[in-house]
């Protein structure tokens, strides 16, 4: 398998149940000009030949609320929480919050919308499920290309992610 339009080579890693993937902290494409990513394989007796391409997602720039680049964001739980971003492009944006709902369980809340919408609102009732102890927040822009080749479902996904390891839930 080969990839094109990326600045550095890398090796895919196989994980049973989720297939081959590669995760890098940093970036494989420019934040100012994401461009396209493509993958192709010539095929073998086990896997058919395929080619896929997609536009790499732009990095997430959260505009509302003011979210620190580093440190701990404070998320109110007494009202709906709206996140607005500059991204626009193709694909989806997911806002994921995680916390300890009480001392016995970890709870995650995920809201996914088309990136072009520019915002997502998490209802206060859902925020109450993850409070009072915050574990983190992840905001992800993702583009996915899929193609059916014989009886194989080929998928190429690229993500741009902002991650805060801890958050504080405030009333």
C-alpha cells in the first residue's frame, strides 16, 4: 500500500477489529494548506487493488467559548454548552466530553455534526451526566472516503484533533 501527498513516510499498524491505522501526535499535513491524501494498493491474491483519496481536514479553531490552548477548560453544566469553530470544509466535527458521572462510572458525551454547520450545542441534561469530575475534551474534524471493492469495504479517514486531558465542570 502506498500513500501520497504526505510529508513523511510511515508504517500502518494492524489492530484486530479496527484494521490498519496510523496515529501521529503532531501533523502529517500543513495546517494552512491541508491538501489531499490518497492511498492505493496494487492488490494481491488476498486483497483486491484499490485507490482512495480525500481532502485532509483543516485544523479546528474554536472561536466560542474561549478555550485555552493549554490548561483546563471550564465547562458550565447548568446551561447548554455551544462550541463554535472555524473549519467550514468537508466532513464532520465531533465534540466529545468525558467525566466521572459518580464514583462508579465513567461517562462520555459525543455530538457529531457536518463541519460546514460551524457549531454544536450539547444540552445541559447531557452535561449533567459527565459532571462533576472532568476527564477531558476532544474536538475532532474528520473526512472519510469509502469504496466497495469486490467484497471489501475500503475506508480512508483523516482527522485533525484538539485534545484537553482534563476539564472542569462548573455549575
